C-alpha cells in the first residue's frame, strides 16, 4: 500500500456465512474508502443484510477477513470495540423514544468519573456534539418527537461520537418524504467531505445515482460487480441484480397470446379502492382465466391491496365486487362468502396455528361444511384433509400431525389448502412462495395457474419475479401508485426497474 | 351450510378419496394423540396409593365422595378459566363472581323484612337461579367489553373487576353471611342422585359438554385457533372478537353456577365466598396442561388438575397435618405439583 492513499475504511475479503444449510454469503468482498459513499444493492436474499451483520459484529463470519482502516476487526462480542469502528442506522429506530436526545446520545456512558448524572453537563455535552456535526436538534426534545431524518442525524452523531468512521445506512429513505431525503443527503455529503464513509443500502437505484460514488452488486449470496457509479448504466445495474437467467418456460408460466376474452364479465373488480397512506384509488378488473400480478417492493402498498381484498384491512374508500356481488369492507367472513380465497403474506403471522394439526389448519375456512348443526365431524375433517394432502402433495405423517412439524414448503401448501378449501372464485396470494424450495415453488404456482384455468381469477401480490411469471398481466406499484403495466411478455429488467422506481424522481 | 365439500382441485381430490393413502390408519392416529393430556392420571393413581397407606379411611366411598364434592365448585371455575385460557385470555374475576352472583340474586329475591338479610323483594323466589346466572353472564360480558372493545389490559381489568365485585359483595351484605338460601339453590347443592351429590353429576356433564364442544363444534375448535394464532384465525374468517366475548360470558356464567352449588351446599353465602380461589384455579389449569399463552390444553387435563390438587389436600388432612401449616403446604403443593406435571408431560409450561 503506498503512503499517500489512506487505508480503506472497511475491507472485507472472501467472507462466508452459513445459516444451517443455507449459504447467506459465499466468499463476498467489499471495500469502502474513507469519505466515500458506497452503495450496496441486490435483490431480496442477495446477502446484503447478512453482510451488514458481519460488518457490525452481529454475525461471526465463517471464513474471510474484515479490516477497518487497515486494522483487523475487533473480536466477536466486543461491542465497545465494534462501536468505535462502525455503526448502522437501521430502518427501525434504535433510539429510546421516551428519553431526550441528550440521554440517547450518552446512554450508559453518562460520565465515568461522576457518581450521579449531572443533567446540565449532559445537556451541554450533547449540544457540543450536535453542533460539531452541524445537527440542529434541541437536546431536550424527546426522541419520539423528532422527524425521521432528525432521528437519523442523532443516531449518526451518536455513532460518530464513539469514534466510528464508517456508517451503514439500511434503507434510510424508506420512511422519508422528498424534502426529508434532500436534507438527509445534504448532511451525508457534508459528513463525507470530512472523511466519514457511508455504506448505503437501498432498493431505490435513483438514489444510488444521486448520492453514491461507487456501487457493489450482490446476487444470490455472491459478489457480482463493483464499479464507480458513473461507469455503470442503470440497465447494466439492473441486469447485474437480476442475472441473465435463461428461464425456460414451465407449465405454469402465463401463456402469452391467449389473452382472456376482454368482453367477459370480470370475476373480480374494484372501483376507486383506496387506503390512506398505503395505496391510491385503484380500479382493477380480473377476468375469468386471468392471473393478475401486483408487483412492488416492500413499501409500495401492494401487500395492503391484497389484505384489503381479503378483508383483513378495511378499505378507506371504494368497492370490491366478486362476480357482481359487493363485498363488505373489512370483513373476512364476507370476503370468504363472496368467494375470495386468501394466501397471507407470512404463514407464521396469519397463515397457520402452529400447534394444531394439518387437518385442522386446512379446514379452518370450511369448518361450517364439515357436519350438521355447527358440528365438525373428525371423520369428515380427516377425509377432507386427506384429499388436500393428496392433491397438493403435502408431505406429512398424516392429517393429525401438528403443522409446526412440517417443512416450510409443506406448511405453505397447508395455507394454500386452506385458501382453496372453499373453492374460491378469486384467489388472492401474497408472496405465495416466500421461503419455500424450488420444487414446492413450482407446485404452488402451478396451483395458482390451475385455479385461473378453471375459469376463476387470481391475484398474485409479490416482488419475486418467479411469482410474477405466472401472471397474464402485471401492474407495478411504487409508493402506492400504479407506475407501469405489463403483459406477459415483460423482461426482468423492465419490471425490476419499475418496482425500484427508476425514472420516478427524474 | 351446504353439507358438501368441494375443493377447487376436485379431480385429484375425488381420486384421492377412492384410494386410501398410506400412513393414516387408526394405529398411526394413535401415535399422534397427545399423551401429555393423560400425564396426571398416573400421578392421581400414585396419590391414591399414598392415601391408602396413610389412612384406611381414604378409600372409603364417603371420603372419596367428599373429595369430588369439594372439587365440584372449583372444577366449574377451572372449566370456565380453561376455556378462556385456551382462547388466549384470562379472567381473574371468576373468584368474585362465585360470591357476588348468588348475592345479587338473593338481594333481588329475598323480602325486605323477616329474615336477617334485608333484600329488595323485587322478584319472585323461582327467579333466583336465572338471576344468578344472568349476573355471572353480565360480569363476563363486561369483562369482554373492557378487553375487546376498549382494548384495555385484560389482566389488570379483571383484577380490578375482582376487587370491585368483592367490595360490592361486602357492601350489599354488610360483611355478614346470608343464610336464607332459596330452596332451589339448596336443592342443587344438597340433593343426591344415584348416591352421588347432584353437583358432581352436573360438573361431569358440563365437562363432557365442554369437551365435546371443543372437539366437535366449529365454534369450539375455533378457540384453539384463536388462542394459537389470532391473526390466522381472523384470516380464516373466524369472528375472533365475537367468539372470545362469548367465551368470557360463558366463563362468568359457569362461575355463577358454581356459586349456586356452593351456596346451596353450605346453606349460606359468606362474605369471603371464593376469596383466594383464583390462585388454585390457575394452578389446576396449568398443572392440567393448559397453556397460559393460549391455544393448548384439554378439559380432561384441566379436570385431572383439579382432582390432583384436591387429592393432595385430602391425603394431607387424613395424615393429620396441623391446620396452622395448611397455607404453607397449599403453596408448596402447588409448586411441587407444577414441577411434577412439567416433567410428567415433558412439555414446557408457559
């Protein structure tokens, strides 16, 4: 290393991290120079958050080296030492909301020499610290009263006061409006000029181009590319994120060209359907035999649409109709009665009762059909469950096995069985293949296709490209608005670009 | 209710029904029974053996009948609490309901003069039982209102209700016992059917009905879904709040009914009726394998929990433990029973 160039703020080489059988990081590298804003991008599951965990001392790498400013990383578990090297500002606030800014800044290190806390002194130290970094926040404010970007400034100031010269920003703009983003970026550039390095993690490629000088792309736990930002075109970046997958068409892929008859009466239609703060008025029409995709990243509002359709949330306005019948807003029983089957986003949250049996979980929605006078006959429950186990190929010891003992893919099939149990006219599936293996994925998406082919309608809400391949038509949502519509012939690049909001703020 | 079940993949489904898939014979079903629900049965047998060794009186029918008689009121509270716990809630006020419900009924029924307790005499004597049950139902319904509509903390809300109702009880009775018990109460508490107290039969029937409802009624099964994962239950179209509210009301109703049996049996309502019971109720439920987090446990387990506690107390009494040490031993027994059932079932208690 020549004497002129300072050592990199952080350098990671050949980092490997496994969680059980899953390889989360497969020999990745990353170098951030002092005073640089370095973007780390990649699709979900690319390994970004695991790397952040390794860089901040939360995870212990299985192999590889990490150095900060040329010195090896502190020992695993030495929190104080890590704090003096690097800090992460998470999406989730890491301040104590009911304490003042001053207390948050000096939490647990009020004053080593004094026996009691001197509040006046603490306030003055906080003022000095905030002034040193040009943060205009009153140290007496309670942290909960701060604006999101002010809270981020406080967290950055706290990290810098520990001596850290590398700040990791995990999706810092997700909860900010345009003016907040402008203020945040201004502050970041100022700190950058003083030699602070930033690792910027974002789904918004536009922001990467605005703020960062270099970019690193990970895909499927591997390092793909590192380059100065001005040397990579947006299309190349998107291509690097998605990879040139030679996706052979499988049985469940939407067959291009056989567009559903536009004159047919729609199975599902919405009129000015909206939910304040989530998505803006939306008119949807899904015809018999059609699978509609609602693509969008985490904060795009697409999951909220799915939940409103299923009755889990009450719409702010507008109507939902199934085959002409209006569905009462915010009522799951009425949605079920109207013929809407629902595969929730997270099977652990809304999908399964883990301690109960496969049979019970699969028949939760049809409990009124399993016997006369409100009874549930065990024989009919088992019979029904056996049918579902066979038709969906659920690997289980039997209908009586607790559902918690099944693998992820088979648990998801139980959730699907529950959604299909009432023979729905409309199947609403939110991220239906999250956390399942390739084979289960094939069979789950095959089910979605079969439901539509039987003359019903399906809505797939997801940000997974594979989920969306089953759709005849895809609407991309960004910040609650439909920003693009695609027929089945879309390319990975254009859909990802639409989901990431490329071209939004130009 | 259509009575027919047709999943959308009907072809595969019909085909599957004709062939019988392997691995689902009655024998394999037996393997999946939760044996932990029966874990207290050997404990009860061991206790009976110890009782037999300690005192020859133990195995007489008089003694055993008195044990089950004494268990009957407690077990009704446990039944109510078990249902409430299974759907993921708790109701501490049951122990006050067992006292206040009969008091309210008698207050409305008994004449203003003549007896030692001056009632209001507003309603005829036959309405004592319906009034008592109604009072219990109302307490449960108010608890439900507090927890489900106002969304206040259920633990503190029912703790407040417990204290408030105890105070109301003392206020109405001026701290004295009421001995002018209506004849209908007395009948249920005192009479014997087939040589066994009516209260015991009634308890058994109610447990059987409750157990059957949990096993074979869709609203009964919904309790497990609600307690196990309320969001999943909601996504499956179960009206979570409505079912929970009903269960809370039933809990109050059962406590009031326990009050009728208890009052009838002893021929009086003391100002302390039910005082301190809630601890035993929770202990019996947890020992019997009901999870405080909801979604797990059976009524059979709860019943064995009650019997275990009562048997230990009986064996100790027969063993001649001095009365002054009763409270100490009561607490100790519950802790020991808890530890035993934890390891007998092999499951964590939570």
